[in-house]
């Protein structure tokens, strides 16, 4: 008898490469932000570039039109407030600007995370998406730290010997967020208030948990793919168990 042929169903890859460009934009933002953190047009272009990248990322992974429209609705007030703050800084607008920015970043983060978790196959683009979520987590926490420092100027303290006469700004919050998320902790920026310590602990735990859960998810997807490609070997393995 001829051996039974196994037909493999090739699943269509929806929007191939949807995460790669977002990952590339995030890397460019991290590389360029030390040079664009200047008042006026440079900082405005930097923030608008980031907003455009995240909106396009939500659009790429959204299954419903209302999802990316909601992202756009959150991005518009955040962009307008950031534009006003770039040219006419006003302490009264600092808190609303950061609140709208955090809401937009959280919405984007949740949308991208859902797309990565719901992925049915492990591809290079899935890896890019997972890294993009990780980087976006750090940027979202950085915005939260900046909001906290705006409300409580002494929430985070910098080493006076290394940084004399320097106050916390956006670049410092980004740096502190990344070293906290990765549990690196250089020690030149320290949380001083209970609120700052709480946020730092939550970020550290979220970073560790995300990596652990992500690895488990990717391993599970890879095992499922191997089972589909070789069903006879998977059947023998279940029989042995």
C-alpha cells in the first residue's frame, strides 16, 4: 500500500513584516533621542516621529477599524500638547501632556502585546514584535516616571557627584526605566519616595515576568509547529508517554 500522504495546510501570514518597521523606528528613536532632546523643533520632530511610529504599529496589528481610530484619537491630543510644550513650555500643561502621552502609550502597548500573544506561528516578525513590546514597556514606564517627577520633584534623586546641578528630565527617565526594566541598576539614579519605589518594583517585576512568559509562549508555539510538521513523531511521543 502506498504510504498515506500528509497534506500540510499553509496558513496565510497576515501583514507580513508588520513588526519589523516598528522595531526599526524604536531603535532609531533610542539612537537619536540624545541628539534631538533640544527645545523647539528638534524635540517636536522626535516626539511626532515616535507617535507616528506607534500609530502605524497599532494600525498594522488592529483587526477592527475602531481600534486604530481609538489610537489615533489618543495620539492627536498627546501630539498637540507635546507640540505646544515644545515651543511654549507651560508648567500647567506638563501634567495633562504626560497623562495623554501615557494613555496613548498604554493603549499601543496593549494592542501590540495582544497581537504578539495571539500569534499562531513563530516567525522572525514575531520576534521583532516581542522585542518591540519590551522596548515600548520601557518607554511607557519612562513617561510614568517623568509624570511622577513633575508632581514630586524629589521622587528620583541623581548622584550629585556624577551629575552636579542637574535635574531629572525625559532622557534621564528613559535611562532609569531601561536599567530598571532589565534589572541592571547603575545606581546613579535612585528612587527616594514610596511612590517612586513602588513604580520601580512594578517595572522590575513586569520586565522579568514578560521575558519568562514570552519564552514559554514562543516555546509552546514552536512545539505546536513541530507537531504539525511531523504528526507521526508527535503521535509516537504521546504513545511513549
